[in-house]
């Protein structure tokens, strides 16, 4: 439960556990970066399927981007770069396929 023994204040205080707030914010931003990149991959995969009528390639693109997004979430050094590589491949396929 919340501790109600402290006087209310508009100022930031150490009792607010600033380190946890910062970690939560960094995690949220990281999630949004990865999720946005995966959604871009899905849109590109749908474009490949719809424009080029290569639906098997589109399905593979969606699966690969989902796996890359999970890898990016589990491996901090990869982050959004893992699904971005799939997005680049899908964009190239859309352009030349």
C-alpha cells in the first residue's frame, strides 16, 4: 500500500524512488521503439503481399519480424535494430521483386 505518512509536496523527493522511475521509462521507450519497428515490418510485409502478390513472402516477413522483435527485446544490444534489418529486406523486396 501507499505510504500516506509523508507530507504532500510538488517537488521531486528521494522518497519517489527516482531510479525505478527512470528504469521504467527507459524500458517503456525501448518497448515502443521495438514495437514501432515491428509494425513497420508488418506494413511492409502486407505491401509485399498486396502489391507483388507474394503472400508466402509476406507471411515469412511477418514471422521473421516477430522473431527479430522478440530477440531485440531479450537482447538489449540489438533493440530495434533486429527488426529494422527485416524491414530493410522487406523494403528491398518491395522495390525489386
